[in-house]
C-alpha cells in the first residue's frame, strides 16, 4: 500500500515539472515572435522622404476630345521640322502648312503659287530660311478666332537690341547673329571694321540711294550686302544673311488650329 502511494506521488511530481517546462517554452516562443514597438512604428530618419505626389497635370481628368495646350517646346519642334524642310526644298511640306487663311500681303494680289516653290532655285526658300533660322517669339497682342485654346501665335524672326527712335523703321537694320562682321566694302574679302551681335543699327540710305538701280537690286537679293551706319558714325556693309531690314526682308507668323501648326502669314516688309 505504501509503495503504491509513493508511486502516485512520483507521477504527480513528474507531471508538475513537465507542465511548468512546457509553459516556460511557450512563453519564450511568444516573446521571440511578438512585434516590437519599433517594428510597428519605425523611427523616421533624416534620409527618409515621403512618396512623391503625382503631378496634378497628369492626374487631373480631361474632357473627351480635348488635347493638352501646345507648349513652347512643341512649336520649337515644329520650327526645326520646317527649317529642315526648307533646307531640303520640300514643297510638299510647305503646302501642308498653308491654308485658305494664310496671308501673303494686303489686297490678295499674290499667293503661294506666286513664289513657284516647286523650283528649288525660287527665292522663297532663302526668304523663309532667313526668317525662321534666327528664332521666333510669341506675339502676346494677337489672337485669332480659329486659334487653338491655350496656344500662342508666333512670329519670326526675333530681332534684338534697342530701337533707334530718331529714325523710322525704314532706316533700322537688325543684326540677327552673333559676332557678325561689318566690312568696309560689300565682299567677304574686305577689311572688317566692326563686329556686332544681335543689335540694331542704321540703314545707310544715302549710300543706297546713290547706287545705280542695277546695284540696288543686287543689294536686295538674298546673297547681297546691306549698307549700314554704325553707332559711331562709321559706314560699312553686312552680308544679307545676317541682317533683317524690314522694308526688304520677310517676316512670318504661325498659328495652331485643329491640332496642327499653320503658316499664318508670309509678308515682305509692311505687307504692301
């Protein structure tokens, strides 16, 4: 009887020890797997940055059949394509940007056919290249009914420098390039008397008027030379490619309508 009681006591003791051991193991396991405060709310550091917010222009809803407003870069790309087409004498490209509203001068006496653009030697190509090669700028004071919403009207060329107010526009010459040579005589072999960059100087009307008509016509050709008077009074000549003389040279304008750029006008002088 005593041996049975002793065996029961031993079994109870073993059970108690086993239970406490299992409880301890379970407790340790729970401590190893439970997340810590730092894991739930990680500390912010100086190097941490929030996720970027999407640009509003990309996420804003757009109306059906609407297109984003043209930007300056879009016109710049168009101008470069046009300049390339002009250098290649691509008459087909020119016709794609001309419509019934393109203006060629007041009175409607001339049109695109007048310039015979299928002829690669037509002066049209040199006039257009000169007008757009120096760059274009926005015309902030002009709007047209057919103008695409959000777009700008552009005109070329860009002329720089302060206007000479004591002379009319007929006597002002704009230098279109950088470091343009002014020579003592009309010819690339003549001595250089000055060098100008994007400036406005005076047209030498006296010298021009004293020339025979034949030489006056040669001066007005795209490959001619323009007589000028510098600000110090010295006279000289500048190759026509590098000057804009409004009574003689062309200016152009472009408008965006119906999803593309169009030639708005191609005018010589004051369009008369």
